[in-house]
C-alpha cells in the first residue's frame, strides 16, 4: 500500500529516505475533509511543538507568510511531534523477541487476567440475578481466564456466552421449509432468506425434551426459536438486573444497529465492551454439514480430531432469524497441547497477537480480533504440520504473518471448520487495506516495538 498523502508530501519536501513510513497515529487523519490551502494533504489538526528545530524553521526565510509555506510548517511540526512519540524499533532477533515478550506480551497477559477477573465477577452477579428472574438463562461460571463461557477478542472486547436451559436431546432437521414471518411475528408475502454457512434455523421440535417456556410466544414463532425474540427477552432482563443489583455505576447497556446485547463494564483500569450471547450448548454431536477434517491432512492427528468432535458445538443468538454456529470448545481443545512436540506455535501466536494490538490494529477499532488470528494459526499449522517446521521462531512467525497478510489483502479469511465462510465478509475493506499496508511494511523489514 502506498503511504498516505501526508507521507508522500514529507518524502517529497523533506528529503526523507524512500521507504520511510510513519506510525498509525500520524497517518490516521488521511481521508478527512480537505482544506483548500492544503490541497490533497487533508485536514490535519493543529499541533503545537516546542521543538527548537521548528522554532528555528519558523524564523527562517523558507517558511514565509504564504498559505502554502504555513501549511509546510504545520506538517513539519506534526511530523516532529509524532516522531518523538514513535516507539523504538529493533530487528526481529532472538534477543528482541524475548525482550518484547517480557515487556509487552507478559504485561498484556497480566492486564487481561485482571480485567477478566473483574468483568467475570460483575457478569456472574448480573447473570445470577437474571437466572433468578427467568430460569431459561443460566448464570455463568466463575473459573478465571480459562472460563469456557468467555472469549477475549481484544483486551477491551469480550464475548460471554450465556447458557440456555430447558432444551435437551438435540437432533438435526433434514426437511427444508420456508419461513414467512418477520422477527416480530408479522406475516410476509415472500420468504426470509436462507441462513449462511455459519448459521442455521432452529425449531423447538429438534429437541426431544423442552420446557413449556420455550413454546411461549415471547421466543417462539410457528415452532421456530427466533434469536431476535430471545435477545429481546434477554435485553430486558439485563436492564432490570443492572438496576436490581445496583450496578449502574459499573455496567451500562450499549445501543447498536443489530439486536445483539452489549454492555460496557467499568474495570479498575479501563472500560470493556462485552457482548452477552444467549447460547444453546450442544456437546453431544458434530454438525453433519461440517465436513472436517479435510482429506489427507496431517494436522491435527486423528486422535485429536476425534477429541475435538466429541465436544460438539454451540448455537448463539446473535442475529434476527438464524442461530450462529460456534466451536469455542473445539478451538480450545486444538489450542491445548499445541506445542507438545517442543515447537514454537503458541509463541508465534502470542507475538503476532501483540503486534496486531500494538502496531497493525492499534487503537479501539477492532478490525481484527484474537479469533481471526486463531483461524490464521490453525490454517498455518495445517499447512505446516511437521515438528521441524516449528523449531525456528523467526521462520514460523513470518510464515504466520504472511498468511495473515494474504488473508487481509484478499479480504478473505476462511473459518477453520467451515471453509466456505469468509470471516472478513462484513469488515470495512478500507480498514483492511490499511492493515494490509502495515503488514506489507513489516514483512519488508520485520521490526518489533520495544517500549
């Protein structure tokens, strides 16, 4: 990806080396409303800088009183300020990697562990109250950072699944029929679209045992369990329970364009955005439409495959009509014992995750999450199944980053268990292109930030 317009200007007017690129903080203003006197440079914010060099330049004849020259001064001021903020970078040596792990990766682990502990206690209190109000919703467990109900997508973004009770003996439905109703129950003249690969319909008849509450109209339309109605019931319970648990100073509901239930939880360090997803756990079978593993693959082993499949899957209420398939337990089993052969797969993954948060997707905009990186890890492990492929960190890490770069550049990342699903389908393509550009810069000259 070419540098942004501001970077181009700096290259042209300040004799910078041809491959110099600037940190995300500097380039993030690209694309704002243009200002006439700066032409294609964009509307950069005013910046004050006490740098002696800037003060000297201010007095020099080069920066006179014309609009163009004042614009040049403003850009140089901003450049110098950001340059002072840029992290120190070191080549990808073994020493630099160990220093990065100690300074950044381990620090992240402690920070996330603390946030998980605080969020978990609050959500446990909240879901216990919800369960007391409506027995269909189960309180989450309290089992630390390895809680199977909790997925850390980023340090400030969690997904917590809320188990649904009273539905047992799941069986797959083979007969296809059309649905002619809105998510609120009104009749439609044309049918609702079919679910995508990672989704499915769900009828209460698919369970050999179901409590009467799942047949009620607050969650059921014509025999279908409708996620939008389940979420509506759950959202109301969340709002009431925040009040009854006196958590208004710690928890607030977040509004969004979709029907998912999101809350902001205030921890002692920062705010965490938590999606609460009502979930039907189906630990007894593997979906028939999921043809995994693919033929003639050496990773994972057949023993591991059977173990993974034995943990089944989940159905999450996260859209209007269709339940979303989730394989969080299967993913956890794949991650367990990943380096029993003495390899460095997890080390590569942890450093890649940290680089994603520090450099490639820095800030609060979660373009890529830990879940995306986990899929990249699985695909790379499958392509390189031998132990000797993971003896050298440098080679293994760059191999994984190249896979990530390819997926982001093509705007296409396959789900590991459902290969026809694109996990980047609804991600902003401009954001992906920006990340791809940063990955390109990194692969040309692999460097780690060390402060």
